[in-house]
């Protein structure tokens, strides 16, 4: 064996069970590659990036108007900058892959946000400049053509395609194409059921590939990332819409930026922390798209895969490859309660995870390039997601306390940009922190609650969708506790403290009663890493066959949890095209003197889609805490329900509010949502809407497929 080859032998970190103080050495994906092979890869990748980037830059300058050119521009903006940075800084393996996604998005945010908040918005000029500079970097990286080398990596890739990699890829394509062919509005049982048997065959192929890869240790990462991505990508292709209504607010900020050619960070927290939104607006306008619904849907799916990769890279600092990918699998499939969608938290988690990994790697020797990378990521996330840097800082403090992170000042790298930006935006942040909530952890640790009818209970699908992932999270926590008890050493203690530290968020705020979901998302990577230590290594004498039955059963169980948790609420959670049309119709018709009501819940529709600060008053908001109102929702259902009496009650409160024009929005999504959450039957709300339609003086000002807008009579109370 040559000296060069021996230098690139893979060195596996010791298991926690074998050594109380395991070696913590970062392991690159491609350490076994020779330097010659690496040069070949880098050269041809640089040539491709230079060509692709130049073509996309030409499209931006020429004024791309969507279509194929728009798609290529969007892909180039999300690909070329990060990969060029990776080539120039000589990143390899998984680090280069993460630079592809995280680096590219970071460049887009850093280049778009300053222009947006300073009202210097010229998206095509910004986009073209990014691509031109990236092309220059790619040309510089490819300046030396290696001679006398052969692209053996190409043959290795071909051989890999015959194993788990090829099977997982085929399964992924089958599932996604099947979902795209069966494009339809959200179905009652979710996208998986609606896609049909071929979709499940594709999913089964990916699951089999993952189990196969664990047995053979070939193609493990690729198979797991595809498994983490296939469900949200299938939803994106089937619906063409984001899978969570909350994404409408984020899309609304993007549209507001495009309309106003800039943002005012003093107008609210979403504009003050708009890094993701400015990057999206940049891509949308540089590509010439008129709508970004599909982009937002695909973004969530890609985000799931990127965070899976980030957790795997982080885990490899503590455990061997096999356990690292198991941790990534557990994180990706066990986090369906905090579904990846178009949201800053998805970006924030990816950025701070990579930044934490860069800081950890300095424990083996100070590298200022890694500190610089962590600092740039910290700056980027500081004006992208307000709580990610603080949660990550709590994690880093825990790691510093137990000396798993040797740089005692490392937390300052994460927190300093966030604190500075928070101080600059203290005016918009003060409403999110109350003196009554400070250090009241038990009070702040609560999840959102909803008023229900005394005659109804939540739908069985709802209960299954929430309880199955919740039980899975409980099991993940139990596995972490088992590992902590079994391997009582510094590493397991440090990981446990890191997992528990995000709970510190509740010392400051309840975060709108959604803090539990945010804390769970940031705790889960560390819980998954701890739990992975329990995993027996392939080939060890635990079972007589390498196809570990317990591990394979775990893969299948986690997949079922992921499918149920991710798709079970599609019928009420996914945006609908007809509802989007109704909201967009309302945008120019609503003034500051208007009153806007919803016949059912306000949570079922993309109401903030316009970006305007329009307050939709739902039944719950209207009647809750009103004197004399004992139940917000009717206690009688079916034949006993009186829609006329119910409407008279609503009209009295609707007309009592001052306004020159009063609108009522009614949609099929509201009816479905209210029934599933035990608020009102679909049939009863349909009768209520019919009574509204026939009320004297009420006019139908918009009628769509499954959505209608009613204008109430002028005047005072009725």
C-alpha cells in the first residue's frame, strides 16, 4: 500500500461502549479517495459549474420569464455559489455536499437581505452578479488540468448504482412520478393513500434499500436522504402547494417585498428577520416566475434532506458512520410533528447545525477557516430566524461545560451576531417577551389549544396523526436515556445536556404557545445521536445474520410514523388553489376601514398570503370571552342544530363592529378543519353558510370552487 493511500485510510471513532473517552475526530465521506481522484473530480466539477453558471447568468441578463430557463436559473442560484465555495476552500465529501445547499442559500441571503432592507432592490442585477462571480471562482478552481489520471470515481459510481443506491433511486423516482401523475387537491386520507399502490411500491423499495445499505454499508447515506425526502417531495408534486398554511405568511412577505421593492424591518418581526424571504424573492424575480407556490412546496422537501445530511455530519463527530446515519434517519423520520416546510426554522436549524459542527471540529486543533465559516453562518442566521442562534448557543454552552467543545469562547461566535441584530430590532421584539413569562418555564411549556363543541370530539385521523409521532418521540427519548445509563461517560453526559439545553427557551417566552415544537426540533438531533450508541454494529455477534431484524423493524416503524405524521393532516393543512384565488381576490378590496370575518376557523386558509396586515376574525375570536356566551361552538348538531339561530348570534356580533364594508369568507377547508377538530360538523356549517347566503342584504361578491366571499349589509347592529 502506498504512503499516499495509507494517509487516506478511514479512521473510525471509537464506540462509547469501548472507551469512556472516545476519540472525536471528524471523518470525511471521501477520505479513502486518492488525491489524484479528488483532483479529477474537482476539475470536472469546476468545468461544469463554470459552464452551467455562465448559461444561467445569460438567462438572467436576457430576462428569463419562467419556463425551462427560469427553472435552470433557480437551480443554478441554489447550486453554483455553494459548490464553488466548496471547491475553492477544498471541501470534500459530505462537507462539499452541505456547501452545495447551505452555502448557496447563505450566499443568496447575504447578497439579498441588505439590499431589501435598504430599498435598493434590483433582483436581476444581484442574481446575475452572484452567478458571474461564481463562474469566476469555478474557472479559478479549474485552472490546473490534472494529467495522467483516470476517473475511477465514475466506475465506482456505476458499480454503486447496482446496489442500494440504484434501488433507492428507482423507488424515489417511482414514488414521486406517481404522485405527480395523480396530481389532485388534498384528499381525506392524505397524499400517500391518494397516490395509490405504485407509490407504496416505490416507498417499499427505498425502505428495502436502507435496510440493505445498513447490512452492506454501501449507499447508506444516499438511501436515507431519499427516504427522508420522498414523502414531502411527493406531496409537493401532487399538490403543487405548501403543506402547511403557516407558509402563507412567509410567501406573503415575499410578495410584499416584490410589490414594494423592499422591506421595512421596523414593520414587524417577519420583515426584521426576512433573510429567507429576500433570498426567495431574489430567485423568483431572477427566474421570472409569477408565482412561488411550487417553489415553496419543493423547498420544504429539500430542507428535510438537507437537515438529514447536517445531522449525519454532526453525528459523525461523536460516533462511527453507521450510527451517524442511524441518528440522521431517526431525526428525519421522527420529526414529523415539526414538519419541514417553507419556514425560517428549517433554514435556521441547518445553518446552526453546520456552524456547531465547524466549531466542534476545532477541538482537534484551531482552524481559523472553520471559525470564519461558523461566524458567517451565524451572521446569516441572525437575520433569518430569531430563536435558532439562541437555542444553538445553549447547546454549545452545554458542550463547553463538559469539555466536548474545547473552545470556551465558541458560543460567542453563534450568539454575538444574533444579540447585535436583536438589539437593533428591540422595538419589534419586545412584544414577544413579557415580564410575566420570564422564568415561568412550566407556564411557557404549553402547546396550542382550541375551543371545541361539547357535542363533538376531534376526528380519529387527527388523534392518530398527532399521537403516533408523539409516541415515536417518546421512544426516541427512552432510547437516549437507555444509552445514558448504559454508557456513563463524558460523551453521553455532554450529549444529554446538549439535548436538554434548548428547554431554556421557555425561561424567556412561550413563543406563541408553539415553543414546544421548536424545542423538540432542536433537541431531536442530540437525542438521536445518543440513542444511536445503542445500535449494534453490523457483523457483531448479536444476531447470526448481518440483516439485523430489530434494526430493520425500526426502519419500517419509523417510516410508518413519518408517513402518518407527514400526510395524515393533508386534508386540513395543505393549501388549496381555490382558497388562494379567493384570498388574492380579497387583497385589493380590503381597506383599513373594512371588517373581515371567517365563517369557521381562521387556521384553515392561507389568509396572510397577500402580506398585508389584515386581521381575519374567526368565530372563536369573535365570541370567546364575550359576556353571556357559554360555548363558542354550537352544542347541538345534526337535526337539532338551528342554523338560523346560530346565524342571528353571529350577525349580532358581526354588525356590532364598526366598518364601512364587512366581508365573510367561507371555504370547504374551514368546514373540514372544524369537523376534524371537533368544532362543527361539515353539514352544519354548510347549512349555516346557506342561511348566510339567503340573509336579507347579504350579497355574494366572490364565488369560486369551494370558496366564497359574502358582503354583509351596510349599517349598524342587526
